[in-house]
């Protein structure tokens, strides 16, 4: 009976080691190695047959690389979420209102505000739990002030 190797890297480890750009680049490289991303130009917006070929492709990645690919997907999602919050704060500082921010995120102004405030609440809980990377009290206060009232 063979056993699969343990995942050597976790999202927490790779989050510290890779910037968003580096994680995306490595994710793209492994995806291409796995033959899932076909290196042909695809100008057609209705070419669904192109994606149907994915199910016929076998992997060229070993188990360790496949697990790294999976882990990197999680790291990119986490980092993108953090960058979304930075983008919201930048937009607010630049004078954008919640109508504009909601439109940029593809959600209602209220949903955008609620998601942002929820993230700020998560930051406060993380800081209280001792996470040194979470926003400090002063930054949280400034971010809440910038967010304003619910639209």
C-alpha cells in the first residue's frame, strides 16, 4: 500500500515566502506544465470546445508539484483578497464613494461596504489574538473613519 507524501508547503508558509506576483507566476508556470493551459491564441469568446479538451489531458506534474499548484491557488486567493482591501482603502483615500467601489467590485455599494467593514473586524480580532501582521488600533480607527457610514 503506497502512501502519498505529506504536503511540504502550506499556504501559510508560501504566503510569507511569495509576493502576489511571484505566487501568480509560479502558479501559471505549474498550470502550463500540467498542460491545462493550452498555449494557443484564443480570440473567440464563444470557443467552449477549447475548454472541453481539459478533461482529456493528463497531468505532467508529480504529486509534490500538483500539491504546490493547489497550495499556490489558495495563496493567490488570499493575497488577492488582501489586495482588494488595500484597493478599497486607496479608492476611498482618492475620493471614490461606495457607489463607485461597489461598481468596481461588481456588487452593490452596501455589500462592498459590509465586506470591507467585516474585513476590518477580522483585522481587529486578529490583532487581539496577537497577529503582528494585522492592522494596529490606529490604522483600524483610520480605516473605519475612511469607510464612513453604511451606504
